[in-house]
């Protein structure tokens, strides 16, 4: 980062909301700077269920507007980012005497279809008991009356959704920085005019002066406002959710219920199964959230009831916090999942806007709302382009350089879409970069180079957990971290000591993250402590 920067808008927080706001502003021609204290997508975004959906369960609370917006945004994301957001079929088994019953689910399916008028995905259907069992052989058949089918979408590499929004914003003239923390607001009387930013790489503090500041810090919103404005009244209610990464036990995405009525998902993901999520009110420290033993046992018990005889063998876990709009409730499921935009003029901080409660599905809509507000305030009445502008440049599906093995070409297109040529070009320069990084994932060495050169990756964890998802496969990335650190070290000028430190810190973090898993699933290492540095956190 430069000694000081000037811009129209400073966006603080590089989760999907902040990255989306950065892209929306930049593509309107508004000069924006994005700063993120860790890596892009390293907070709540990377700890989600990885689905893009209307929110069928929100029908129970009559949040029809929220469902309608989600369904509209689902269609937009399928169109502008087809390599990242893909249709996914869901199965909801129906059991005799269980709640919700068949009629209630049927009504919900019909309403879901009606609210998604103009949709691009098929309408719902019903399977007989025998058809349901054939489709999901591992499902419990005791009391099974049949199953409903419906469609939503999945974003398997959700972290890349953040990265590609950042890249798009930079192509449009914005500047984005990870590992740069906003530590204090710059004031001109009651007006907020930017922030002081500390660079984690060199420890230096710099000023970013702007006409507006957008606070997209997710679960950290209240803490940030408390330090910056002295605000004591919370804007958020935090709830904790965990997910398990397991050996695949169903080829279909299945919606099922826990014993306490919580709706859960078992979703195919990268050849494995992703199971989640818990939902409990959380009041502890925002930093260092991880899965606890009781969280894991809760999900495994629910799986055991609906998938008897299945050994899911969880090999990784992830825990995150949902930053929901404040509600004085002990029942997380009753708290609205709607997002809001707060103007802090009433707090004596003109020019500061906070964005709350943004889910992955609505991130683009929320960003457009923020962009329209700020565009109007700046006197630049420029419409948002993000609903029609492809997320990646160079529409098409070709790989620019080759020829490559068909499996590699398909994988690169699946990860990068129109940007797949970047990896192909690196392979053309150095054929050894065609080598696989580990046996649990199709990612290749060229992708590490792309992450460093074009995607602002600065640590081994950045690549293993957010530019790829090797860190959630059975080896947790430990089989690949040595080679990843070496490849990054060559391009970032690391010493041998730094290369070894990257490996050690990553191994320490993974052991700490997965400590709650059953003992037989843990890495066979003595060091289970979190890394000393926060640089590789996720």
C-alpha cells in the first residue's frame, strides 16, 4: 500500500459483502479502495453452507420478500458466474407422523415455485417411497412416505466468489488490499473521511482518505463501531454454525431435520459430503471461533437418525458466526435473515455506512443498494452493472494456451471460467507446473502461481483454504503445504526459514481447527495449538 491514498469510498472488510460493494462501486466508475485485515473471504463467507438459495425455510416466518429477492439473485448469479454458481437438486424425505408433514412441505414447494416466476431452474416434483430410496439409498426407510425434489444452486468454491469480485473491482479501477486493518477512522468534525490502516506485512500505518466509508466487517461490526464511535448498543446478534466435511454418503443433496427441529443439509461437495449447520446464539469472543465437541456430536447424531448404517467419517470441520440484525431472542431460528444498511449520521458520523446480515445469496443485491446510496450522495447517478456484467472477464470457455490434458482443462475451466487461460499460460512457460499438488484434489501447481501473481495470495493458507479448497480435503492440505510454500516462496522472495514457518503455522492452525473431530480422524501430531501468527487464519 502507498504511504497515503485518496479515493471516493473506502470499503472495510473483505468478506463477500465487502467484495461485492467494492465491485459495485468500481464498476460504476466510483474510485474505491478495499481493505481486509486478514485474507479475502477468511471470515464468515468461508464458513457457510455454500449454497445460493431463496431460503425455503423462511416461508415459515412469512418472509416472502426475502425469499423472492433470494430467488431473483439466484438467477442472476447463475447467469453472471456460471463456473462458480451451479444448479443443485435437493431431496426432502417425508416421514409418516413427522413434522413438517407432507401437506405443509407441498404447500411450501408450490409457494417457492410461485415466488420464483421467471426462474431458470425446474419446478418441484414428488418421488414415491421406492423412487426416493433408489435416489438416496442411504436414507432411513422407516416411516418413509416419499420425498420432494426442488432446485436451488451451489457455490462450491465460495471463497473464489470473493476473489473474483475483488479482481473485477480492480479491473474497473479500484484498489484492494488484504492483510491491511483499519484501526481508526479519520474525522473532519462529525464527518468521517477515511481511516488509518495498518499493514500486517511491514507494520506501518497509512492513511486512506475518502468521502465515504462502508463498514462491511461482518461479525466484527459492533466491535469496530465500539472502538471507532464509542457505540455501545449492539447492531448484531451473533449465532454460531459449524459444518463437517465427510466422506461422501449421498450423491444427492438432502434436506433433513434434527431431533429439535433444526433444518440441516447434507450436500455433495467436491467428491465429498458437506453437512451442516448448527445454529446457536453466541456471546463469546469473535476471534478464534471453532467447532466444539458437542457441535460435532449434534450433527453426527442427526446424521445417524436419517442415514442409519452410514459412517460419515468427518475429516475436517469449520465454524463461523452469522452476523444477524440484533434481536432479543434465545431462538436463533426465529431471528430474521434479512440484511440492512445503516447510515451513521444519527451517531454523529456522517459519511459512515454499515452493512449488516448479508448472506451469500443476497450479497450482490446488498452491494447494489449500498452503491446506489453512495452514488446518489456523490452526485454520480450511475446505475449498477453487476446484474448483467459477467463476474469474470473474457466471456467464453476456451483455455488460452495449450494443449492440455482434457481433465486438467475441464478442471481449470471449472475453477476459473474465462480466466482459465492464466493457468494455461503458466504451464506453457513451465511444463512442470502441470503436476498435481496432492492426491485428494485435482488442483495443480500452476494454480499456486496464478494465486500469487493475479489473486493477491500472501500465505500458504491463502491458497490452500481460499484460492483452492485443498485444506478441507482428507489430508487437510498437509500433503500439499510443503510444495505450495516452496512455489510461493520462489515468487514472493521468501527465505528458507519463512518457507518452513509457513508449513509449521499452517499445520498448527489445521490441528487447532479440527480438534473437536473424533480422535481417529485427527492428524497424528502432538502440536494442536493455534498458530502464533494470524496471517494464515481462516
